[in-house]
C-alpha cells in the first residue's frame, strides 16, 4: 500500500466502520500518534502492519454489508 492508499483505508475505517484512531492503533498494536502519522501521510506502516490493515479493511467491508457503522465497530 502506498501512503495515499493507507490514508484512504484509515479514512474508510472511520467513515464506514466508525473505527477511531485508537481502535486502529489497538488492532495494529501501535500508538494513536502512529496511526495519525499514517492518516496524514507522514509515515507508512511496516509491511506486516500493512497486511493487518488489509485484513481489517476486508473485515470492515464485509460487516458494512449487513450492519450500520456503530454495529460494525462493536
């Protein structure tokens, strides 16, 4: 994933899955500040973390087919 794709992915987590930066940080085992740097394009995640983000995107995309964002987050 390039920086722009990561930014779009994190924005999608917020918009579609109602996931906060803290949620993404907890799932990827990084700090909220790190997620903030990813979302602004100031940093890119490690390749292994990119795989976690990709998996999370897949899960969120499947859940939003059936649930609203608050239910998806839960």
